[in-house]
C-alpha cells in the first residue's frame, strides 16, 4: 500500500508494525462488578468490594461487556468463539488490588478478523490494504497511580480498577506510520459506529501499545520493542517514526535491539526504555477458578448480529449510490457522529446531494468558526431540513438562506419564523422584476448595446444588478428568464 523506507548508511530498511489497542467497553458498570465506569469522578468513589479485592468477593461477568466484544468481532468479520475462558495473569503492582488481572490468554472470545484501510480516505483512487486482526480478548483494567499529589508518597485511585477492556491485537501487517494511523482511525470509527467504545483517546478510553521492528526489505523479522499506552493517533505515528529510526541507527552502529517495553515522550518526541522484557515476570497464567467458561448460544449470537448498525464501508457505498461524490461520501462516513447527523437530515426528506453540500460547506464552516463539534451544533437536523426545504421549494434563494442560517446559529429560531419576521420570502412577481430590469437597462444603455453586440459575459452584470435591486429576494431562475427576454 505504501512504500515506506528508512534510508540508513547501509541502504534501505523497512518497518514492521503491530498494534495492541485497548478499548474501554461501553457499559455503565465494570466487567465483574456493578460499580460505575463514569469518567472524572472523585478518586476511589467508583470502587466496590470486588474492585478492591476484599476477601471472599467473587466476580460475576457483565453480560453487556461480553455482548459488546462479540458485536465488535462481528463488525470486523472475525471468528466468534462460542467457548471462551478467563485466565489469571499474576503480577504485583500497587494499582492491582487482586495481585492478578483477569484476562483471556488461551481462549479469547473473538478470533481472527480483518480491517480494510485506505491511506487517504478522501481520495477515491487511494489504494486499500487489509490489516489482519489476530484476536480480541476481554480483560480488566488496573487502577491508576498518581505521583504528583504528595511530595513523598504516591496515591492510588481504583476508579478504573475492574473496568472492562477489549484488547484488539493486529497482525504485524502494518508497514508505515501512515498505515498505522489509517488503521487506528478506521478501528476507532468502527467501534463508534457499533457503540462498543467511545474512542476517546484523551480520556484514556482507547490507547495503543505499538510493536515496532526493522529489517532489510524482505528479510527476516527483527527484534521488536513495545511502546506502551500511546493515547493519540498523531503521537503513535511520531513514536513509530522515532523508534524505527532509533533501531536502524543502533543496528548500523554495531549495536543490537533489545526486546523491551518503552514509553513515548511527546514533549521530547522520543521513546525511552521502561523495562526489559528479558527480566520480565513469568505471569503464571492459569484458568480463573472463580469463573465458569463463557458459552455463547445461537440466540445470543443472532441478537448481537441483528443489533449491528450499517457500518462505514457499506454506508459509504450507499451514499455514492445516492449520487454523492466519493470524497463527500468518505468525509460523511469517517466519523459516526457525522454519519448519524446526515442520516437524520435525510430522514427529514432532504435531497442527499443538497444535504451533503450544505453540511460540508455551510455547517462545518460555521462550527469551525464557533469552535464547536457537531454534537454541540446550535442547529439540529430538523431545523436544517426546514431551512433547506425553503430553498428547495423556492421560498428563499441560496444567498438569503445563508443570512437565515446565521440568524439561526445566533438565536436558535426556526428558519420559517425568521423568513416571516424579516420579510425575506423570495418574490416570483414578474411585474416587479420586469420593472427593475427596465430601470437597470435604461441606466446602463451602453452595456445593453455591448451585450447585444456579442459581449455575453455582461449577462452576469445584469443578473447581479437585478438581484441587488430586488434585495436578493427575487427568484434567480425568473430573473434569468426575464433578462434573456428583455436583452434579446
């Protein structure tokens, strides 16, 4: 898909990348307890006795979390494992009260699937590539250590302890930072469409562990490093660029890449060593004795499949079939919130082309100026449909619609009410328009003569003058017809 190469002193190198994405499952409660998963609460206010690992507390799987993982698997055409099992991953850390994490090493709930990505979504001719997904397993998140609250102590916040995560593990099929970015964008888009994760990387509900190695083109795989917990697409791409270059420089200077865990520092734009994998713990995985295996029946799987929405690729193809350009269809389907807004606009009966052009030029432009997202738009799809309907039926012209839209943004009023109140209705009164045309022709007889002697471009001048005289309220089609008749 993309010939990304690093130029070293000994020739070209290629990069091999695999991503492990941790996505917080959309659920009001945690994976094995009823505690809230709400973001931004007071430290340790969302912690049950199960989350705090009090003696005798038994985990109970949250059906909704398993359902969302299965729906995500179906959305990427993955194998759904009817039988899966939870394992204990044993290690000690202050933010892990149990002394182990409940995960799925040997028998994950979702098996192999794939995601098709386009390097440039907005270019219809941009090549596509399929990135393999190895597995999706469900596991608990750990708590959080806070090192900046006290001069000599670290504080522990267990609000995240036990929150349900999907770990979505790609195959090492990615070969450039741009491909990695396209993959993560597409994955986030699918998760948001499905509703299984909000994809909010800033709040930590989606983050990536980035595995990077380098090799001579077509050669054997090199030793990989893992850069942990990268929380933005831009940072991930920068981390890959830096880490791949670091490995090439290291190998070419006679050193060897060590398999280790690293962290990316976005301020210094570099990765640095966190811990070596060679002295890593033996996690001593074994089946969790407190949990039965998960067995999925036909009815559950059918319900999961039936609940899936139309996904980005299918939606994009449908929009193109409605007459939208490939570019417009790509922009409107890239983010779930945009597609849902556009769908609401179509549901109000607005023509697809008119709706897409208005949404992408007028609404996006206005929101950009206001510094607002689509979810924060002062104008909702129903109000937008009312405005576009007035243009479609000839009540107001396109230029008047822009004025009305500005007032709608400021006041929240409906389009029809504004048009009535301000007297902005378009006139189809041919007599009034003809009278103005006669005045303009009388005042510009030299230009009339020029036009009649073959200077066709002056027609635009007469249209502009007539619209101005009618204060923008005349029907442009009627003006054109009457002018052609009058100018001969």
